[in-house]
């Protein structure tokens, strides 16, 4: 399981799939799962994967988002540069990194000019005029970090877009290993457009209702900023410290009994874990749980330099996440 899970994470991390362009990630997930699962892709590219057998016990929705940070053309300058609109929190110190535009495959250099009040984002694609730049990269293009191959040390992985390809890989690994004879049933939900803040949650809910997919709980799997780093020796989450059990975020606070149950499951199974409360950020959990009218719980994997072209996670944290998802799916009642 360990080697298969990490190999899948590498493939997902190296793929290009910014918000609204998640097609390659959908393809990789479905290829990894193979036959034996039904699936639906909604018009806004939410992917829903589930077993065809009827649910007997509880139904657990495992959810992660597929998209990565992106950049879209905003205007073309007379000198051939492309001013960009970031889709997601592209950090201003990511300047001078290579990016790739889909669907044309044109590559360029990301240039970020920091001003007093904001940052301006540009792409240098080697064009000499606005007309040439527009021909090479049309308005409908979508860019993301390019050319980052995942590297691994004995303990860590270094690459891009672990947020949230790590969550996608962990859920897909659990789906592949799931024992269909188990009383509980699981649904894998891989959502689109999280980085834009424009999550098509109502569309997801209506599609699942149409196909009689009624979850009892949603487990959101995400990444969170971790450390220590040279600039942050005392982080809220430590890379290598285990899966993070989140007691709250800016949009959702899980039930206290559910929080205690999660800690009990981790302790009894020997899964390394740590606690945080995220007060200034949130993912999709709040909207999904409230939209479906069910309980929810967030699991997060700490990540150094999150949202940067090169980030770092711990292999042991990632594998602890896989184990924790399995523990929840098997024992939630």
C-alpha cells in the first residue's frame, strides 16, 4: 500500500489541473480505480465515485478538491507580456518560476511585481507584441506551475500541488483497498474550483440526490500550512508530527463528541496525530456539511511552503492520513 499510494501521489502532483481545468486529474483517478466503481462527472467537473452495491450500514463521503492554483490571462501588453489574474492565493514570492498554459502547452516565466497595496502578475512567453501573445495564449487559457517533478528523500516528498492532490491520493488509495463486504459504504467525492472560492456544491448535492447517494457524514481531507521552516520555527502544525485532527476552521466546528471519537480511533490504532484549530482559513467542509445537512470532520496533512511551486510533506503524515481514513470508514457507526 505504501509504495502504491506514494506513486499515485507523485502522478497526481506532477499533473496540471488548475481550477476549471481538472480533466487530467479526473482521468488519473479513474484510471487508478479501474473497473468496479460507478462514477459521475457533474457539468462543473465534480467527480463522484462509489460502489455499485447497496449501502447496508453508514455511508461515509470522503472529499478532497482536485484543482491547484492557477492563473488566467487578463490583458496583453504592447511588449508581449500577459497580465494574469490568479485563481487562488498565488504567493508573491513565487516569481520567476516556469508556468504552463493549457490547452496550448505554451510555457512562460511567471513575473510578480510587488506594489505597496497589491501584487501584479505577468507571464513572459517570449512574445514581441500583444497580437503575438494573444495568438500563442488565447483568452480562454489557464496556467499553472510547470516542470516540477516530485522528488523523495527517505522521509519526505518535495513537489507542487500537494494541496490537495495529497487528499485525492489518500482517498483514492482507500477506495482501491476497500473491502466490499464491509458493512459501511464509502463515496469518493473529488471537487472542482476550490481555489477560486466558487465551489459548485449545490450541483454536487443535487447530482448525488438524483442517484440516491445519501451520506451520513463527510470527511474532508486537505493540506494545511506546516513547519518548522527557517522563517517559522514554531508552526501550528509540524511536518512529520502525524495527521492533523482539526477541532475547527473559519467556516465549521465539528461536534465535540465526534472530535473525541476521532482522537480515540487514532490512539487505539496507533496512528500518529496532532491537533490544531484553524481560525483564519477554511476549505469546503462547512458548505458541504451544511448543504447536505450532515456532520463533517476535517483531516489535514501539514505542508511546508504550501501554495509555492516547491513544497514539502512527510511520507509518514500522508500514510497516517490513509490509515485514519480507513479507520473512520470501517468503524463509524
